[in-house]
């Protein structure tokens, strides 16, 4: 993960925003009293959705089971 100082981030903020959105790569912004992480909005939304789904009891097992299911057989069960 790329790290930049808060001073450098302040002077180059627009480029950093473009970078995290185009490359889906977070950037650590370092400061004297702690660090922060800059990520793109789409990545943040994906993290939020993952955390939400992981918080639902049984959801992780259900998603794993669905990923193993043969799609050809699954479509036979759908009545269009």
C-alpha cells in the first residue's frame, strides 16, 4: 500500500482521489497523531456490503453453497 504524508496528500489530493478510484488501491496518509486510509467510494461500498452480509447469521454459508451450485441445474428450477 502506498503511503504519503498528510502534507503531501494535501497538496496532491485530486490526483490521489483519481488514483484510488482508477486503481482500486488504498493509500495510507501518515500523520503525527495517527494514520488514515484513503479509498475509493466504490471500494468503500463493497466493504460495507461485505460487512453487512457477514453480519447476517448463515449468510456466508449460503453464499458459499450458492457458489458451488451448478448453474445449468439451477436454471432448471427457475420457472420463467
